[in-house]
C-alpha cells in the first residue's frame, strides 16, 4: 500500500497520511483536489520523484515533531518536497541537507516605489533596458563587485549588514528584512574555499532558472489594513527581486551532501532514502553544516541588498527617483533551516525548522516581525509566473499552529524544466507575453521555455488553497509589467 492509498481527507484542502511503517509522525498536506490528483499520478510512477513519498520520508526522520508538512505549492524536490516543512527536536533530531537544498536562502525582496502604473507604461522599454544592463543575470553571470577573501568572510558573517556598511543601502532595509538581513551562527570557516571562489564575482547578480527581477503593478488590494501597514496602494508599482546565494549556496549543498553522506552511517541513522543524508543536530557535523548554511543565507541576504542598490541607481537614472524614495517592504527567504520557538503539544519549545521552498509566515504578535507589521503579521511573497499574477499575503495564527508559521512561496511547478523546454519555444513565449503588454528581457531562449507560464500551477488555485486552509491571507494582487530573466 503506497502513501497515496493511505491518504485521508480532513477538510476541503487538508489531507493526512497517518503514521505507518517507519513514519514517526503523520504527514499533513494542504492542497486542493487538482494538486492531490497530480501528486497521485506522480506516486504511481516509481521511476520519478514523488512528493507524497518524500513527505513520508521526512516523517520518518529521527526527532521530527508534530508532522511532516506539505503546502499548497508542493511538488517533488531533492530529499524534501518543495513546499515542505519539517521541525526537529534539537536534542534527538537531525539536520537534513535535502531539507534546505542547493539554493540556500533563495528568497524575495519587494521594494515599494513612488511610481504609478499609468505613468510608467509608456516608458517601460527605456526603464527595462536600463535595469537589464544594471543587474547582471544569466547562468554564471558576473557582477561589478569583486570581493577579496577577507571581504567574502565578512559578508558571510554579516549578511546584508555588510552591504549596508559599504554604502549599498540603509538601516531601513535591515529593519524590514527577515532576521535583520543576518542569521546568527554563521562561520565562514565552515564554507569551502571552492564555494567562496565561485562567489567572488557573483554578488549583485540574479542568476538563472526561476530567478527574476520584475516591475509589478499593484492591481488589487484585498486586505486594506495589511496593505496600509505594508504601504501598498492600487495602481502603485513595486519591484520584486527573486534570487539567492548563487554559486556559493550551491557549492555548500554539494560539499555537505558528501560530508553528511557518511555522517548518518557513523551515527547509526537508517535513512529512508539516499537523498535524506543528515547528521544529529548537536553533532560536530550537524553544527558545522548549520554554520555553513547560516553563512550561505547571509550571502543571499547580501546579494538581494546589493541588487536593491543597483535597482535604486537604475530608477534614479530613468525616473529621477531618489534612493530614499524606494523603500523595502520586506526581504524574506524560502530555503532555510533555523532554530525557532513554536508551540508543540501545548507547550512552547525550541525546534529546528527546515523550510524547503516554503517561507516563514509568522502571524500577528510575533516579535520577529517589524514593529509596523506586528499587528497584522509580516508579508509573505508568492511568486506567480511571467504571465500571471503574484501575491502579497500575510501570516496567520493558523499557520503558527498547523505549519510552524510557514506559508507558500510561489505557484509551484507543474512540469519539470526538461519537459517545459520540449513543449515550448522561448521565442514563442516571449512574443506571447509581449502581445499581452508584458515586457521581457532574457539572456536565454531556453530559460524562457523552461519558465513558460504553463509550466507552473495556477497561482490563483494555490493562493486559494492557502487561504481556505487559513495558512495565509491575501493582501494584494500584483501584475507583471516588465520582467528580467537569466
């Protein structure tokens, strides 16, 4: 009997896989019926990854608490499903490389501008051209900032604070960044020389894949109280920056996949799948990996901070906007592992939360949120596609109770990049989107095909499922105006 055969429906958008076999806790899946049917089809094909099987693998890991969680944008990933959450007891639990992935602190920063949609549409080509020249993108792209090894170590220790200290931003950016733009516990010595060398000239670059820089119009405000707190108004224009720690984060993943690949056997941990390599949280290997991930996360924060500086400089040239007029709404990651305080079985405990393709979605009252957002919960950014909407959402008390304060991070892929590249031509995608008034700048035609809107789930359905489950509340719907891709 497979994982799908044991799936039990709890509500319209909540399902559970009861603990069985080697599972220590149940699996908890938040999804609509269409997503469940897609997961079922995957589970029947033993030759490919199955997100449902991956949920049961997460639920089988030592020290996991409460449940292995999958969110409405769930799809298969390496080890953990993307859109997956797992929290572990610090004393008996493990840290799992596949629970973070290779794009450490991939995340989104949204900048609020004084521009309005009607005013910039006639000038989008000129604005987009300058942004495309100003923010390097594409596979292996290099930026204008070259770091020495000493500067690299400082960035890995200080995160976005390093960039602000260098003049690439302000303290206001840090106030509106997750963890102040810096994770504690980072140790640059836990990061290999190769990882650092690969990152030397990549700070301030977007990269490729699903990373993007978008000018977006605030098409509709849904939650006026939260939108007021976030400074969002209908007809306004925001800039969304989606990228992470680039080559450094990927190399950290590769390095520790090997290191922890032998650690679990030394500690007598029988893993359910070879992609779930791990080490006890308190072990030397576990602590070293956590220190490296924190350094990688700091690289991601710094990278988005530098790109925000480049965006401000570009918009100053094309639109005459002063840097102080472009404010950070929030900066938040969605590939993380960190210690947090959560309620488990009626009592508050410290747990190690893995979020893989899932974003922190803390509800009202949490001290981690900026003071201006504390009454409504902090923003959650849900990326759609180049041709559809994105959403700003906010965290809820339900997310705190049911999902360790976690929320969706995007529409979620419906087709792999390989299948998408076979189905669409990049030039056709470009022409179709331009015909709909969406300007596109891209470094790769294949990249456009891989990121075709049809390769993703319907973001409206995914957001609707998150709302129906009570995990997040929609604040505003954003529509793409200009898109820069790798």
